[in-house]
């Protein structure tokens, strides 16, 4: 099955499979692509044009971007790798964060030229309406993107999952949702197209929220990336970069709060290194009480859950849960030692409703419970004698805190 991924998930797929070095770039103009469906595509191209001119680099722009049909439904990892080797030398608008930094890939990256991220959006002047009978707030999010991961952390909410970031904003504008968790540039693009709608924007308290846009290329383009970094520094100093990105930057209140909530790239890497698994399948254990009152599970479930994970999840989340085209399912961003924003019940609800991506919600309740047992085990919880049920997993309000490794 040809699984398609959203424009932001393209970043991980490109980093994992698209580190081509093009002989074309060495002899001719550098070919620049943008990511499919990105609301910043025009901005990315404008910044690339100015930066490469400042760097003294001749550039040509691939008008259709990295895409097979010009649509905004994403692109498969196979199509992406082929497009980069065939059509592009440099990708403008590649999203990086302290969580999805692609540091293990063969890709190389420039400095960031736009700091942005995922925000909480409401109508500035909401129309009065009767509250839901159950008191829950409807939150819109973009399917298979960080906004969905952030939204599932919310309490007392139901979710309206949309296929694109534009539709996610539209859900608030049209009243399908009271609030949206969405990529901020999508809000800018939507408001420019629909100026009658005015939105209030606030930060989201999540490590998945903070992102930077950069230039990405294969490992053979280090000299080019060095020239790009020098050009970005010069344009930052003389104000040209700020002038180009004005209107796309996060509002000050959302930017400052998001920055305080997001770990640095260096600290996240260091923490992840300390908590990494020692060899294939060798999970370092801590006492179950370290992570709070987690629901019980047994060894048989862990073994079955590992089998299910290998068959249905590893292709996107990695054989060692390290993340490929989907986020990592281990390490401090997923299961920190303290103050987790993700509850066990929230993770289970998200997983059992939306995963696996090629057949969401199609496993049995017991299979999802066994997968949850495997995730708990790999993140530091000890197996016991009682079997985890789907009811116990879904109702758990315990934060997923893995605790220190030894």
C-alpha cells in the first residue's frame, strides 16, 4: 500500500531516505524545491531566491515542488526520495525541531530562517452558541501531524481531525470546532485568503510545538550550505531576513511562551543519549512505581505487543522506536522523567483511534492493549502478573513518565 504522509512528516522521510548528492548542482544552477502542501511555499521560495543571490549562487526553482501531482495531500517516502534525486538539490522550507531534528540522517541543514510552530487558535469574536451537552470542547487538528499529537494531550475534549492544515483552520472559522491546534503559517495563509475571519492565537505547552524552517540538502552539499549560512547571517544583520519573513513570524506572546516550553536541541539530544536502549531489544528497566500508578500488564502482552509493533508500526516509528516518518516512541520527548504532557490514557486513545496509519482503528481492543503494554515496557515500566485491558488503558490518567535509566 502506498502510504501518504502530510507535508510536515515529509521532513523525517526526506532525512531518512533522500540524502542524494547531485552532480547537476556541481556543474549547473542549484535546483530548489519546496515541500508539498506547505502554506509557506511562496515564502520559502522568496527567501531561497534572496539567500542564494546573496551567496552568489545561481538557482533555478522547480515550480511543482517535491510532489508527484501538485496536490496538497502529501507525498510517499518513495516518491520523495526519487524526486530529490531527480529534480532537486536543495529543499527550502524544511521543518526542524528539537524533537524531529533528523540528526541521525545523511542530510545537512542550514541555520533557521523562520521560527514558527503549532499554536492554539480560536475566533477573535466567536459567535454565541449552546455548549455541548457533555461539556467537552471540540478541538480541530491535522491528521497525522504534530498538531494531532499536541491535541491529544488536551483534557475534556473531542477531536475534529482534518486532512490539511487549511481545513483545520477552516473548522474554527466555520464553527465545526471551538479551537484548533495548527501550524501557525496555515493561520496566516488562511487569514490572507479570508480576511473577514480574525483569529486569536496562543501558545501550546508541548515540546512538539516549536519548529524552525531551514534549507536541507544531501551530505555532498556542505560547501553550498556553508555559503547559505553566511548569507543568512548577513541578511539577519542588515534586516533583510526580517523584512522577508514579516507577517509569518509567531506573535510575541505565543513565541515567548512556546520557547519556554520547548527543550533545546542540544539538551534533547543529550537526554536522549542517556536514556537510549543498549543494543537491539535490550531495554533498561526501572521500577514501575517510578512512572506513577500505571495500569498493570504482563510479559505475554509485551511479547505479543512487540510482534504487533514489528508488523504494523516499525515501518514508520522505527525498529527501535527511534522515529522515521513518524515521531519516536521512546526517549524524553515521548516519555520524560517528569512533567509529561501525555497521559497513558491519552496515548492509548490516540493510538487505538488513528493507528496504524494504513488501517486506523482496525486492530482489536486487546491488540491495542498489548501494543500499549509493549510501549510501557520499552519506556521503563516493569511487567507484572495482571493483564492490561483496553478499559484500564483508556481510563488511565497517569502521565507517561519513564523515569531515570541506570
